C-alpha cells in the first residue's frame, strides 16, 4: 500500500481509537498538514510508531482537558503528578487501541513507551505532519499530530 493510503488508515483508526477510549462526545474536525516546528503550549504525549509505517503520534492538549477526560473515565479528579502519569497512560491506550484496529486491516504497527512533555515545547525532525483537531463536548481541544518518517 502507498504511504498516503496508510496515512488515511492511521487517521481513520485514530478517530476510532479516540472514540473508543475517551468516554466523552468528540467532534473531530478536518485534518490538515502542518510543517515543523510544531509547538505545544502546555501538555502532550509522544509515542513512536514502527512497523508498516514509521513515525510519531503526538497528542497535544491541556491540563484542563486531561482532568476532564480523567473525571469522565474514573469519576474522580486527576491532580498533581497523576496528571502527567494519566497523560502518558491515555496516549498508550489510544496508540495501543490504534494498533489493534489497524492489525485487523493488515497494517502491523508497534509503539514505543509514551513520552510526556510539559510546558512549551517545539517538535522538529519531520518535513510535514498531519494535524487532527478534536473538540470535546465537555469543552477543550485535543490535537493529534501524526508525523511520517521518510523511507
């Protein structure tokens, strides 16, 4: 399959994974291309992808959004150091679910352990990336960035 077909499969699978993992109504906006550097403002998780395609999945959000998702999932507030821990685990659940979805479609991927970044951070090392903005019904924005490495 072509890279563009695999990217489409990954974006579609990511949407499916998000709606499966996050128990909040989501409004997925149209994807767009973004060039380096991509700048996060507050909180993100990065997960490496290898296998049928190589790249990175970055989920960029805010502490407020992570707290809302945590409350929706567990019925209690996520505070302090648990915010960073939950951010990494949420990224791991989304990426792991994505791999399961894509495996059923014949695209085998493996993921790296999550890396959580806090504060303003710029991401370099990619020519272009696909940006998928997701609005939560409860308020807030989650931005999924998919970078694809050149073969």
